C-alpha cells in the first residue's frame, strides 16, 4: 500500500515512516525540507507546505492512505448514510423523517469519534456529502423536534459539505492556517523587539555611566596637564638660574624665615 505521512520529518513522523516501511508499505513523507534520516530509511520525500492546498493535493495524488502527524488533524468523514437518501428518493417525504434520523445519528457519531482536541484534532469535523443533490436535501430537511437538519449538525460542530463546498472550505482552512502562522510569527517578532528594547535600556544606562566616567577622566586629565605645565615651567626657570615664582597657595603654606 502507498502511504503518505505528513510531518514525516519530525520525531514521531520518522518513527511512523520507519515502521510502515518495515511492514512492507511504500512510504512517502511530506515535509517543507529534506531529511537525511528519511533517505537512509528508504522513504520517498515530497516537499511542500501543509497549509497550501495545491501542494497537499499534488503530494497525495497517487497514495492509498494518508497518516497525519502534524500539529492538528482536520477529520473528514465520507461514510454518509446514502441508503436513507435512496429511500427518500423512492418514497418521497414519507421517508424524510428516517433520512433526518439517519443523518443526525451520523453527525453524533462523527462528533464522538473525530472531534477530540486532546488528541490534536480541530474542534470541528466535516461530514462529506457525496453529491450536490443529497446536500440540497440535507439543507431542506427540517424536523419538528430538532429543527433544521443542517443546524443540528452545526450544533454538534459537524459541518456538512458537498464536493464543491468541501473544496472551498479546505481552501479557507488553508488560508486560516497561513494567517495563524503569520500571527504566530508576529508574536515572536514583537517578543523579540521587547527583548531588544530592554537590552537598549540596559545599554543606555551603561553608556550614560561610561560618559560620566569619561567626563571625570577628561577633567582629571586637564587638571593633571595644567599641573604638569606649571612644573615644567618651574624646572626651566631653575635651569636658567632663576627661582620659580611660588604658587599663591604655596606662599600661604610656607613657614616664615627666621632673620
């Protein structure tokens, strides 16, 4: 059997690929990048983006089954109770109640089996209705006790979709996932900017402290340079046989000379 494993490059995905290949299946992994470990396990690698519908359809065009090992799973049930619809067509409105009952039971079963957020499914599932005619009858069916059939399904977070609606819905989901990815990237960006801002504030404090030290060092340098100039002048005067002029402060501090 040909099996496609989405997210096959992850820890869980690689383990699934290896087990399927060991069981004799033809295994393909669907990832954004290539992985050397998969090549060593004799797993075909198909490159694409899980949020891009065309990419997914191209990767899955010749497979018999898909194993999804990504973050979340969108469950699509295709076991619609067609026998109840055929009775509706044959018997008319007399069989509509049975048709409504069969669809409600099917929606309850989908909600119980496939809406499992703790197992990484979405908090809704799709009920695939195999033709536009059947989908129309589902939309037109209303029960005196439970109300409109499509509203009952939606209350169970089970969304009936015809072939045309399914294509549009999956495209909308793909766009939504891309939007979520952009939103997550934006959150990471803002978190990074907040960290940079904090680092700038710390650096600003250090920079100001360094500036104060440099100003003090400059002032000390200027004072030392002035003193050095005075000492140099005094030495030059002494070398020429003249006594240097005493500093006013030194004159005050010098003791009187006894006569």
